[in-house]
C-alpha cells in the first residue's frame, strides 16, 4: 500500500513540476549513509517539500 501512495505522490509532483529529476529517488539510499546523515539530508529538502505542498494546496483552494 505504501508503494502506491509514494507512486501517487511522485506522479503529482511530476505533474506540477515536470522538469524535476526523479531518477535519484529510484536509485535508493546509499548503504554508507548513516541515520544522522539521512536526517541532515531530510532537513535540507524540507523547505523545498514545504513549497511543493503549499503550491499543491493553493491549487486545490483555487479549484474549490
């Protein structure tokens, strides 16, 4: 079930942001990546993700 949700979300991202490169997501996480480094990466992308979510929410509000 989780794979379906992830696939759906990535489809939405691609439809709203067609130039985004999703290839790295398909390659998975490097085995030498520590939990601390992963957490650091997550913090780095949070702002971008929040902007994508905000734009999706604004689009949904405009359609209502």
